[in-house]
C-alpha cells in the first residue's frame, strides 16, 4: 500500500526505509501487546478472560485491517521485533493456560510450555492464513461465524481425535 510520501520525508523522520520498518514493527508490537493483555485479562484484572489470540486479534481490528497480515509477515521474517512479540505472546499464552488450569478448565499437560506454544501457533496460523482458508475452504476462522465453525471442528479433533465422529456431516 502506497503511503503517498516522498522518500526524503521518510529519511527525514526515520533515517531510512529500515528505520521506518522498525517504527512500524514497534507500533504493531505495541498494538498487539494491548490485544494480548485482553486475552489473559491483564488489562481488566480478570483472570477468567483467558481466550485465544486469534479471537482477540479478530475482535480488536476492523475488517480488512492490515495488522493481521503485518503480524504474519513480521513473525515469518523474524528478527528482534518478531522475537520480542513472540516471547510476549507465548508469555501471555502460558499465563492464560495457567489461569485455565487454576479454574479447572484445562489440564496442565506434561509440558505446559510446549502446550502453550502449540496453542499459540494454532492461533497464529489462523491469523496468518485466514484469507487463504476463507477463499479456498469458504470459512474465515477470524470472522464470528467462521470462529464458531472452526471452533467446533477444532474441539471435536482435540476432544476425540481424528477418528471421533461426533458432529460429522451426513
């Protein structure tokens, strides 16, 4: 997307194109930090608020927002901003899982860190690939109706495995 600014203005404010990218990365990390805080209830002090990062991202940005796509690109490209963001997201995922365990809504598993990372990666995949899934499968896992459909199938698989037939289409 074109910003309609001259290269000289970018240099004046950010020093270089890399400086601009670092500023945008920092802004997105800050935005997503706020979103992540809603997942674990840190902003409201409500430990019961534990939920998915995908649902929080979906509910925090307007339809067509470039933030989810930027998040995917940031994490895939890697670098310090991606590491900082992923570390924060994993910390929040772990806190959310711990809150769910304390409330009796989840088991800690044999390796809580890996469990939290696994759940986070599933959410990040839904964020990163939601447009492809929407266009090819016909369900957007970030839209309200898509989350309901996606969630039912995820719960069926997690709850009963791939051989579980509950809710199978006739």
